C-alpha cells in the first residue's frame, strides 16, 4: 500500500519561498506510470493542480504558476518536493501530495501566508 505524507512549515511570510516535501512509502517513486502530484485547495475554493513529476523525472507545472513553482525529487529518500517562490496571501491553502490517478493522497498540510 502506497502512503504519502506532506511536511513543511505551516506559516510563511509574504515574498518568501514555500518548500513542502512529500515522503512516499510502499513503493519507489520511480515506479513506471506513477505521476507524483502537488495539488492545493484555497479556503472556500476548489482544487488546483500545481504540477507533477512522473516516474520519468520530467516535471510539468500549471502554466499559471510556472514562473514561481518547481518540483523536484530525491530518489534516494523516496521524496518529492514543491518550491513556490514569492508567495502572497493568495497562496494560502491546504496543500496535498498525491498520485491521484491511482487514488493515493496524503492527508494534506495547511499553509498560511501572513506577515
């Protein structure tokens, strides 16, 4: 059974860089056809796809966030990481890591951007 766990700061100041890590257990992140994804949900809004890093290691980022977001992986630690630069209060959201096509989701972590 694949399990995902997000970790990172719950509070970030405006203009700083948000960094979240997803630790995967139950299988290597290089497994074929797995797409390791970051998704967020701002308060009162729907889910927003941020991007993914599939088993190939080639990342894809939501065009609306491409100038600020990056996703990387550490295969030795079986982790993948989201970095979001120049955050504003509009980046306040619950952030989830997932392999959504396969139905694997982390529990989510709340991130608040505030001075």
